């Protein structure tokens, strides 16, 4: 692991902000690193408010989208709410459909089948709309590249409104309205909304035309917060406010479907991390293992008893997902080990019977062992389908774009993408992708990195310090949980390996005459000799709370140890 200490802000500015806010220098330093350099900026950061949300009509085509939906509602047209099968897509559909159902009985939902239709807007979905007299499709978390499909819908008399957040291509579909902050011609101030976030801006705009305040839409924000966490978008600006209020709903008055999932977790207060690692995988499991409709039904359900039944089905899918994930990862690792590509710049593996629903998870797992841009392929109808995952700092979407002459279809983000390819093009694509990454992947990006916010002493770690740190949440990209380094620490004699396989490390550390700190390092058992040789060492960690026998204490969550 590379340890990278972030640049230290100007000491005068650190002192000035600390005095203005009445906080420790270490807190002031963390705020300045995040671009928070005034009292007002700190107030906005620590106390998100509804005023942090932008006027939805600043988004290109918002007026057109609202006008078209108002006409459809007035004329009692049938509206089909269409979305992708992942968390962002299904939560977007649940949000939009739930809101529109308060205005009309002519609302239906459609999630494409991951296996029969693949990602995004589908011809089968358009045919379904045509056969059932839908005149308007609202597509969420997809559609900005669906040029041919939107044109096809037009021939059948079906209008499209697209709510997307993916990068558009050079040309846009001929939709009535395309809401996408990443459009080059869109002046919307915040570019990092997820698909559900764009959907929320649309219902905010619709509500404002009725004279309804955005605060009255708070009941939908548990969906938006879940999508923000699951889609790994930056939790800054508007996303921070949406996630902040959404987490309040999740913890105080969640919709029945979420309540049923949360009861299985036995946690009193959920953080965005809990949402990402507990709620989101279960919602995702429906689309991965069975069908995304199960997730939409769970999130739209208003009766708690019915929600409990739906949640138990989702739990069954999630168990199957975990088993398929584990098996496929083992097979993929074996494939790499038995090849001559362990030193390659990329990981590209293929097996035709791998479950399409877990290849993205498996790609992430492979990066834990072979830290490099990764593609996992499986057979999908007449084509091969792949999920791509990247390493920190490398844009895998750009790499795929430079190999696009060999692809049938692709889309995604800097760190995650999906694609389809003709089977005969697989060898050529694999070689082209390896060549492209070899050429563009900087040497330092080939080693995992721990980014360290600040070098502090143990004496700085007080209950007050931690109370303020907790207010930095919700954490996520561009506002990660602070990571600290402390030098010259010693083991007090209690360090030992723990866990079933003795791979984890539990320590009690001291630095000079400061307080002793208990730490746990998952997967750091191999570092036991460093702490046992009675010489000082340095540690990197985040700070959290440990509850034992009703007593809550601060502990270090160790990320690395070096002599």
C-alpha cells in the first residue's frame, strides 16, 4: 500500500478558521482540505438545509418535461415509468411512480430483464408500451444514449422523457426532454446527481407548479439517499443535503419496504455505510438473481405485512447472490493463476456459464487480489457481456471508449461500466484493452493507496473531537471518513492475532504519555511481528466507536502499519 499524506493547508488559514469556528486545529485542517474555508461554508457543511437544493428549472429541458407530464395527466394518458434494474434504477422508478400515482391511476412501471433485454431502454419495453397504449415513457437512470430506440418509439407514437446522469454521446436522442446534468449544454450548477437524484428534481419541479414546497417531498428521500450511496456518487453539494435528509427518514420513518429490511439488521441508527453494505445489496439482488420488479414492489409497498413478505423473498435472492459471487470469484482467480497474465496491466476473464448478475461484484473482488482495471465476461444471448471496474485514479470508461470499434454497446462511469461484444471480437478486444491500459495507466496507480488526511497525536483523540468528526457524515466520494496517521507508537503488550483464521490484529497502543488507544485491524494479522519487536512504529487509521457490555469507547480502525 502507498501511504499518501494530503497536502497540509496554510497554517495561518488553519488557525484563523479554528478560531472563527471554535474548533481544534486538526478539525480546521480537515475542513480546509474539503474546501470549507469560511464560517458560512462550515455552517452549510455541518447543517445541510433545504435551501441547499437548486431550482430544478435550472436543468436543461426541465420546463419541457414538466409541460409534457402535465398534458399527460390532464388528458389521462397512460404513462410508463421505465428504469434500469440496479439500485439507482429501481429506486428511481419507485420514486417517480409513487409520486405520479398521487396524480393519476394511469401509471405503470417497467424494469427490463437483465438477461433477456440487457441494460437500459429496450425494444421489448417499447413494444410493451405500444401494445398497452402507453403514450409517454419516462426513462430513469438510462436513455441518454438510446438514439435508435427513442426513434423507434416515435414511430409508434410514444414520447420519451429521459432522466439520466451518464455521459451522453456526441448526439442525443429525439426525446421530448432530456434531463441530464452532464449534457454539455446544461447549465445546472451540480453535475453529480445520480439517476434517482435527477428523478427527484423532476418531481420537485412538478410539485412546485402545484405550489407544493420541496420539504413536503421528504418522504421520497429515503429512496434518493439509498441510490446516492449505492451509485457511489460524490456526497458533496446537493447530494450531501439529499443524503442527509434521506438518512433522517431512513432512521425515523422509513417506507415499509425499508423498515422490513432494517429490522433484519438489528441496528438502531443507520449510516450511509450501512445503507451501502446492507440495504443496497439486497435491492440489487432482485435484479441480479431474479427480476428488478421485486425491488420496485418492495420499495413501493405501503402495507408493512406485505413488505415483510417481499423482504423475505429479497433476502432469499441475496443469499443466492452471495453464493454465486463466492463461487465465481474462486473460479476467476483460478483462471488468472493458471494463465500467463498474472503480471498483465489488466484482468480480463470469461466463462460462459458465469451468472450475469454477479460479474460486477466479482470484478470488484478480483481487484482486491490483482489491483488493476478489470473486466469479467459471461455469455449473454448471442453476445458476451461484461462488467468493468477500475482502480483509483484510472478512467476505465475512457479506456473502453478508445476500444469502442470492437464493442456493440457500452456505458457507465469512470470507475464502473458495462459492455456487450460479439464473441468473435473477444480476443481482439482483450488485446486492445490491455494495450490501451498499458499505455495510459500511470505507474503509481498500479499500487493501492491509503490517502491520509492528517498526522495527529493520540492526545487529540477526545470525545469532543469525535463528536465533531461524526458531523462530517454522511461520508462518501469527495468526503470520505477522515483517515489519520500517528507516528512513534508502541504496543503495550496486548497485541495479538484474532478471528477464526487469526488474520485480524487487535492492539492496545501508546504514544508518549498520551492516552492508550485500542485498535482493530482487519486482515492486518501479518503485521504482528512489527508491533512485537519493541521498537516504535506508525499506524494509519480511522476512528469509530466500540460498544462492549453497554460501554461505548473510541477505538482505532487500523488501515496500515509500518516500522
